[in-house]
């Protein structure tokens, strides 16, 4: 089990298998049912303290945090029809077939180029991406791990972090998604501002699609 840290990488590069093991490992036997961080965003701030864009969405699920976390990391693309549709629109319908026609969401995330930045079992996970998202091909940069992500300064890119926190809320769980974006130079900042105006609504709908799918499946 990986506790309170980053995913170890062989040869400096996180593989898809490592990424999946990171999220789909067995949860710890002992759980704190009343866990609540006094500074819930401190780990997110450690990888991106300053940002150009911030988006927060949340939902309350009538189930324990450990079960909700497990449900979330096992979501499939087919569980999120809105996200699948918006993704097809964004890529202009270009084929994005994978060996598994109905892959896990986390599998697609790591295959695309996201890297794990932090995890606390059953409570929080953070992933990051460095890309030129305004380009048709997304211009994803190869980033090996958390340290490489934090150090990345090459002009022409946006750095994106997405955090999911699973906080006890009465008898249920409040799932909080927070997205932050920073850019590496003024020109990229201008490009991203233009891009964000176009996709902001769709980005929010995509996150909500995942949150609602988690609630639906966890409460079954």
C-alpha cells in the first residue's frame, strides 16, 4: 500500500499498470470514520499554490467514505454518458478506441498522460497533467512523477491538477472535486483564457457527470 505520498516509478516513468495499482489497491483495514483535515486543500496547495483558474464541484453521497472512494476509482466510461459525449465533441469525433471498449475511467486518465501526485487512502487523490490543451491533439507533455510536475517550467503549457476529496458528512460522504490550472508563460495564459471561455461549461458538466455516477452507483 502507498501511504500519504506519491507513486513510485520505475525508471522515472509512471506506467499504466502502476497507476491502476495506485488507485485500485485494497483499502487499509483500519479507517477513521470521523476523518476531516483541518486544512483540506494543503496537499493540493503543495503541488499548485498559485493558479489562473479554479473550479470546485461537490456532491453528498449516502454511503461511507471508503465505499464511495472505491466506487469512484472503479467507474467506467459507460457510467458517464455526458462526459463521453462531450469528449467526442472536443475531439471532433475522432476515434479514441482502446483495447477495452468500456475501460475504467482511471485507466483512460493514466493512458492519456495524467500522473498521480498524491493519495491518502479513502480520503483524497490528486492527479496532474501538463499539456497544450488548446491544441487539437492536446499537446501532452511527458511528465514522470510529482517532482517533475512541480518543477515543470517550459513555456507554452498549461499545468492542470484535479483533486477529489471524500469527507464524512453525517452518515454519508461529501465528495469535493477541485480543479486548478496554471500556465507557464504569459502567451500560454492568453491562449488558455480563450480556451477556458469555450470549454468551461463543458468541463463543469464533465465533473458533475462523474460525481453523479459515483453517487448513483455507491447508493445502489
